[in-house]
C-alpha cells in the first residue's frame, strides 16, 4: 500500500467501505449527482438494534484492498456501478463490463449493485436484485431505497462472517491472516508435522500468532457490526496473544483497534472535525444526553444495563491511555518498512484525537514523526497532497505558522523543476492560504493599527513569491497589487537597496498595467482590496486654509443669528461638548466661496532614500461639486516635513468635506482617505461653501509700500500705499476699483480707521465723496470706477520743553503788530535773530512721525448677497509725517478793546528749507532753516458759549474727561478757523496748514474767551473802546453810561461800581488827587440791580471837568459777596480816556 488516505480518522474503523464507480461513459456531472444521493445513506439501522456505517469512495486502489484482512475497514465489501445504456443491444456489453469491474474486488466483495440509466423495454422490465433500471438521471426516485436495501444485504454477510469467525472451533485449524508483504515469508512452512517445528516449539508459537491475528480480525468485524463491547474484549485478547509472540505489526494493529474503539466510546461526535462529522445514530434513545458520561451509550444502540456499562468502561481505554497506546502502535509500525502508510495514517488519527483533547504539543510530536516517515518514491501530486494535509493538521491543533510553512512547501512543490507544466495557479492559491499563518492579510488597513505583527522578513519573502507567482500566471495586475502591498506595509523593514529594487520592479510592472483603486476579485471569489500609498509620501497633517484676506466672506451682522443652532437653550452644555465626535468631523469656523480657488495644506515627508516624484496629487471631497486642480511635486530624499498646498474650486454651494487626497506614485493611483489615517493631525475637514460673490481689484495713484504694517487688529491689509508729507499738508489719492470676478458688484461702502494711536490727529485724516462712485453701480464684470481720497495730516504742532531752554525772548523778533500799537514800545528791541545751534535739538525736531490708517471697502453682489454675505478689501495708508513748523510757545496780551486780544506765537522752522508762515490779515513771516520767530496776531475774542452742547442724556453716560476733550477740540477748531495759519516751502513747492489746537492751554483759552458779562461804556452817548479818546469841553457836563449784558446762564447782581478819575503822566506816576479838577454830578457810585440771563441793565451818571487835559476813568467794583463769587475776568471794563478841551471863548481869548 503506497497511497495513504490522509482523511482517515479513528471512527472510520467502524465503517464498511463501498466503492461507487462509473461503467463505460457516464457524464461527470450526472455521476456525481447520483454519487451524492448514494453517499447520503451513510448509516442504516438494522432490526432496530444495530446500525451499519458506510464509507463511500469513488476511487480506490486495488492494492489497498489487499490490506483488508489487516484492517477490515480497508476492505471493499460493496460495489455500486453507475452506467448508461441507450438500447437493448448495448446491454450485454454493459453487463460484461460490470462483471469485469466486480472481478477487481472479487476477493473481498460482499455484494454489488448496478444502476442503469436510459434503458427501457423488455430488458429493463426483467426483475433482478443486483441491477436497477431507470429511464433517466432525473427519473430515479428510489435510489436511496435501493442503496438502503443494498447496505442491508452487506450487513447480513458481515454478521455471518463475524459469527463464523468468532465461534471457537477447537478442532478446526485457524488460518493465518497475513499482510501482502508477509505472504512470501510463510510460503512452504509446514507447522503441523515438521519435526523441526515440533522440536523448536514453533507450532505453539504459530498457533498463538494465528489466534491473536484472528482475535484482532474478529474485533474489527464486531466494531463494524456495531458491537463495541465485544470489539473491546477481542482487541484486549488479541493484544495479549500477539504481545506474547512478538508479532509487532499485528500487535500495533490490535492496539490501534483498541484505540479506535475507545475513541468511538469517548467521542461519539467523531474526531474528523465539523465538516466531516457524521450524524449521530438514529437509533440512540431519547435519554442518551441524560447519562452520567457522554460515552455511556452502546455503539449498537441497545440500552445496556449497568453491568454491561461497567464492563465496557472497564475494557475501554481512558483518554490518556488512548494516546499512549497510539504511541506504542506507531512504534511497532515503525519497525516495518512496508507499513509506512499504516504508520502515517495512525499518526494522523492520533493527531485528530489530540486536537479534540486540546493537547497541541503532543499532537505536534506525532506530526513531526509523520513528516519523517519514508513512503518511498512519491509523485509530485502525492507530495503536494502530503504537505497540504500536514498543513491542515497543524492548523487543526493551532500551530498556524507551522501550518503556513507546510502549505508554502506544498505551493513550491506545485512548481517544482521536475514538473513539465508547473501549476502556478495552484501555487498562488496555496500561497494565499498561508497568509494568516504568517500574520498577513491582504487588507492594508490591518497594518495601520498598532505595532507590526509577525516576522517581517518571512512576510516579505512570501509577498515576493506571490508577486512572482502572479506574474507567471500572466496576471500583471495581481503583481502590481501585491508589490504595492509589500511597499506600503513593509516599508519600515526594507533596506535602502531593497526599497530601490522594489520600486524599480513596481515601475516596470505598472508600465504595462497601471495600478488603481479597484477591488480585484479572484476566480475563487477572494477579493483583494485596494492598496493606497499612504506612506509615499507620509502625510503628517492636513489643514484647510482660509481664503486670502481680500476674498474672505463676512456675514451681515444683523443676519448672524439666522443660522445659529437652537437645539439647546444653554450657553454651555457638557453633553454637547462630548458628542461633537472626532476632530476631523468638526465644522471649521470660516467659509469657502463658490467659484473661488480654495487651498488645503498638507505637511508631507518622503521616507525614501531618493527623490520621490508624486504626480497628479489632488483632493478627495464630498458634499458639493468640486473641481480639483491636481499638482505634481518632487520631494527630496528623506526631506523632513515639507508643506504641499493642494487647490480646487467648489462649483456649488453647501457643506464640503475633505475626505483625503489622491496621488500617482510609481504608476500606482492611490486614494488616501483620512479616516484610515489616525496619525494625521487635522483641525477639521468640514467647511461651508457659500454662494458666489464678486471680486474687486484695487489700484492706486500712489506707489505701493514695501512697509509691512504691524498687526494692530484682526484686519489684514490687502495692500498698502506709502506717502511722505509735511505736517499740515494735503495729498490726493486716486483709487481705481475693477471688478475682476464673474458677479456684478451691487453694493459698495467705504470706511476708514486710524490704526496708529501714538499721535493725536486733528481734523479729518482721510476724506472722500462716494456719491459719484456709487452712481456707477452695479459694476459689471471687467468694469472699473475711480474714487479720490484726500489725505490731510494735522498732527500736534507744539514744541518740546528742551527747545524752549534755547529760545528766549532775546532771540525772538515779533512781527504782525501794527507800528502804531503801544505794545511795540513795551517789547525790547531785537538787534538780531537767534538760531538754534544745538544739533541734538535740531535732530529731535526733524523726527519723522508715522501715521497709519486703513481704508475698508465693503462690497457685495450676486447670490452671496442674497444670503447676506459681503467681502472686504482693505487698503493700508502709511504716511511718514515730517515736521513743518512748531509752535514752541503761545501767550496772549490784552488789546485796547476788551473784545479783542493779541495771540503771541513763537514759531520754529525744523526743516532744512526756508519757510514762510502767514495768517489772516497778517503779513508773511519768513523763517530760515532752524530759525525761531514770534508772530503776534490780533484776534477777536471768541464766544465759546455759542458752540453746540451735548444733551443731558449723552453727558450723563459719557466719560467727563472725554467730554472735556471734545469741548476743547471744538474750541480749538473755532480758533483755528479764525486764525487761518498757513505755511509754505517755496523751494519744494509744498504748502499746508498749521493748527494751534494742540498748543492752546486752559489759561490761553480763558484769555481768548469772550467774558460772559459784556460791559459797554458810553461817554456822551459814544462807545469808548479801542484807544478811542472821548473829547469834551471843560465846564460842560459829561454823560457817562455803563451798560451790562448778561450772557451767562445765571442771574448776576446786584452790583456796585465806583468811578475813580486819574491822570497818567506817562512816567510811571499817576495822580488820583483830582478833587479840584473833576467833580461828579451826583454820586460817583453806580448801582446795578439783578440782571437775568440774556438781559441787560444800564446805569447813567454824569461828571464835570473843571480844567483841560487828558483824564482817565477807572471803573472798579466794590468788594461785596455777589462780586466775589464770579471770576475777576468777568468784571473787566474798558478803560475810559477823556480829553477835556477849552471852551471856544477861552480859545479866542
């Protein structure tokens, strides 16, 4: 026996073997269709007391049948032949073939049947027990019944043989049962009368051998007949007899029979596994499961009594003893070279039993022994079968890697050099089955979780073999898929040289068959998932970028609340926070715009030792229609983190999700999804795409600035213009706005904001007229409009303290006063002008100040406007302000009129050019570089009470300091507008204004303010003010009127005024002793009653000058409580100068 049956198991010893074979030409599909129906009759109950188990084979070697006496389950006892016969003429030939087939197994056959399909007529109607006729393969309803009867006849023969051989006929000679290779050893040996044999006691020895072998044979028959207890007894007796005569081969068979019977007792479910497990006996009683041990049921179905059960358990081996006896039996088999198949099958049976017992280590010892059993010269197909079965058995006991090893050996055997036509498909199929044993799968997702499992070197070898096998199969697509898998999953274990070789091979394969993301389905139904190259390159982070500042959409503030979620009334809810899901599903807080280019930044890394070319890299999105604009990049070797920006254009509005990216590397197209890359950092991949908005492009008449503004706020500037101006100068900026988008611009707003807060700006820095520009709306695509913005810089013109230390009155000349003014005589003469010689002072005053502002254009249109969105375009204005003039000191002097005063300004020229300064009704003042001069300007006092006042509600909620600043600003503007101070630099043709707002202190403002109480003095009905000399005649009464106008908010009075005359000798001496020269008609005291706001009061008196001359009248207030409560400045009355002239008579005399 040279061909082992690797599918045998211990319970097969209780079966009878029936061969089912075709006779003549029978269609294969029809044959196996009938074969399956026949094989369904696997056990038959006999007389409700016994059962017979049948094992069917459609192919069985006759030489194996010769071992039927050694183990009766190897003996072919039944033959079922299937044939086709179209006519009666063919029947004799068919019958002859059937008989010829029976002759092959004639020595062992108990019974046979012939199933004839297609024959009808007289022949078919003749009743025969061994032949069944059917019209067709479809019309054969009683096949199973015929087989059942056939099995019944086999049992009768089996039972008769058992009874015949089990009966101890003491007078009869017991035949010696032999295996095929033993027969030549016993030829010619006379064991009855040979004197030699009698002398040597051979006869007794031979008889025991015959008895032992027959006992073992009867045990086999009892086991097949379902008599488990009797079989155990016979096996035990056979073991004792054979052990005494050292008949090791048959002793091993008896031990194996004992093991098989014990296995059947202990494991009624079988040891062949789920796929081959037989149905439980149909004759088992209903209460079988209630017994105290699973093997308590008798094998023949008879409900045994307690004594029978005890006897069977006594003869049966324990699970541990079963293995020991198997070891002993196999050791005996090993003594015989020709029993290799028996030894191998015994090992296989023992392994299956140990697998049931969960004793994997001992099972592996049996398998290891099976590996080294020499079966002689095996064909390549038999080698493949042997290694495959070893692999399955190792898998059965949980030795997965060992199983994979033998399956891989079987695969290599399929393509051995000795095979003329290598079976690459079988090799490939077997290699695929080895993958689980080496912790490999064909899904790359299994390699993205945690640490690497398995031996990488072995896995790479196996993958290389898969690549080679698929190539030899003529399937380059499979080669590309496996090579891609190797490169993706084993990249960390490849050396630099191996990486280069694998990528070169991959490029060679993909030049013929490009790799893609489709699922490859193999003929047997196995599906190979796609292998995206997530490591070529490795992506560390994905970040969706906001649009450029000028293109970002903004929501109209009044519409912000419309899209807010109202799912929860709470500001914060921990439940909501924990249910947000993963970060990558979070919605980003900015928007993209339909039709505009959007960017996603990837930080990538090239792990290869050479330059990596990535072609056709783009974005994978869902949610809206998205046009991806692929990019090609080349990453240097081991580049480190390298930023890559992928772009695309959303074509519709809605929510878009960036699911990943696609690449083409080494000819393999990959779709890399972020959900399969947990190591990739992302701040969110879901962003809202709003409807399309117009786009505005801005250009200016001034050059763009290279100056980068400091981030003073959230705003970022689209562009910046820069200009250099002198303080007080004005510059016109022309801005051109062009619609470069596809949507019409329907609305346009312009606002400005000063962002540099260090310097105080007086007046409007930026001003414009927008009506003309708005008249061009809506602005179509490609059209443009212009807008003029006036840049007017007015910073503080006041000087610093250290400059005043160098500038004193000795070096200042005064201009602007009329020559006739008495103030001209008060000031000291200036022989020469003093210049500032200090370089440090000069450098400080030539310091350039910076002024920055932002022009913000807010525009909208199209579908985005309907949704409440707009865009902003910001233009930065950077102005370097050079000083033009400085007012280093300001003062006031009283004028001759109480309603006027002189404003004295010390003006310094910090520039390097000659500069002229002028004011209203004043001559120009010429200042050389770094020169300081004083300018005196006569101005009318100002009525600050007439300025608009804030209402009570505004005043109540506004900071008092802010209110005071606003009041001073309003006063400064009024003073500045009256003064009209301008400067000019003729050499540069530059001119501008100068403002005194920043240099006016509170005292100066009080001097410039028109007093709330206005006093008017009239002499003989004529106003006396502004150096007016009232003429009168000595001796005539002079009328003196004092008129008070109350412009304050409160009532004033009562007041008392005293008129005191005096003479001024112009030498510092004043004479108040004028009782003889001036007399009052009535009292010299005037009384004024209470004067209400906005009213006036007049008091009249008279006086008489007795002599000619110049007299002055000083009007002062009496010291009373009413006068003390008000400021002294309110009671400033004009001085009265009266010139008394002689009468005409006196002049004539």
